[in-house]
C-alpha cells in the first residue's frame, strides 16, 4: 500500500507540495508555540498545567484548520486537473491511477498540512511535560520550552536550506532571526 | 491456440507517468514482457506513443487493463505477431 501511495504522490508531484506544507505549517505551529510561551513568560508566573492546556488548545486548532483547509483546496484542485485531463484523453479516468490520485492525494496532503504544526507543538511542549512528570530541567520548564521552540525553528530553517541547496547554517540562522524578532515583539507588547 | 509474440500499439497517455515509469509499470506487472515506449507527439496534457511489447506469450487483455489503468487509451493495434502452438501428435 505504501508503494501505491508513493506512486500516486509521484504521479501528481504531490511530494513537493507536501514538503512545502510540512515546512510552512510546521513553521506556523512552532511560531505559535513560541508566541504563546513568550506571552506566558512576560506575564506573572503561570502554572505549568495552564500553559500546557493553552498550547495544546492552540495546537489542536492549528491541526484542524490545517486538515480542513488543505483537504478542501487540494480536492478542488485535483478534481479540476482530472476533468481537464479527461477532456484531453477523451475518456473517463475515475478508475485509473489519476482518479485514485484525485481521491487520495488531497487526504494525504491534508494529513501533512494538519499534523505538521501538531508535531512541532508537541515537540516544543516536551519540557513542560517533563517538568510535570517531575524530571528536573537545567532551566525552568517555560524557559526550556522557549529554547526548544528556537531550536525547532532553526532546524526547520536548516531543513529548508538542504532542500533548496543553500548552506543549512545560513538558512537556519534566518529562521532563528525571525523567531527572535517574534519573541522580541511579544516581550515588548507584554510589558 | 495461438500465442501473441509481439504487439505494437498506438497509445495516447497523460504526461504522468512519464514514458520510463509507464514502461516500467507494464514490465513490472507482466513478467517476461519486453516493453518499448516511443513518444511520437507531445501536446499540452498528453503525449502520443508507440508501445511495443514482446514476449513468449503476451497476456493482451491484462496489458490493456494496465495501460488504461495508468490513464492511457489505446487508439489502435498497429502491428501484431502471433504464432500457433504446435499441435500434439495424435
């Protein structure tokens, strides 16, 4: 089945779209978590369970939004492409690889688009859960979470760099600068 | 009973899968078949190809199903080579 799905992805060049959505929405998720945690950091001390609930709520909202928006838009695009192809070959393509791709690829793209911010959010929230589990951390749970967010954004940038053939360090530093600017704005507005 | 040894088809296919993947899928699904795909015309969404298949015994209907399953359509059979199986002696 995996081989079939990979074939459908290659048929529609959907792997490039999925990669783009993974990075874009992963970035959204990571930056949202950074904004939230910076907001908590700049306010009076907040209990860790409250931070976890707020971050989880935002992550779930981003996931549902990503799933729904990507599925609806990709389905429309694939159906349009299938219809144009059917006109070109003068035949019905519903029961062909192209028909299957038009049905399955939007689902797969939606899963990537929806779950990439969730994955980033859960990764960034790890120090909060470790703290709740009683594991001691080098800094406070919130500070460790903020550091994890910065690291995640750097890694996303580095990944983008390797994909585009740029030097991973500059690409990673670029997204790190964006993260620092975001954190700075949140701190400024929070005071 | 006759065996199809060689068949040349005029096939209209979408750009994807490309000719290499197209031939590969046919060959993978039908072991023992040699597949040659020659692209003769290209337009915006489709390409016209000449598909040549050779084997000791070509499973023609299965190959038609594979080709149509890849979104292509067979316009004509341009060439065919068939041989009869030797009759067992009485």
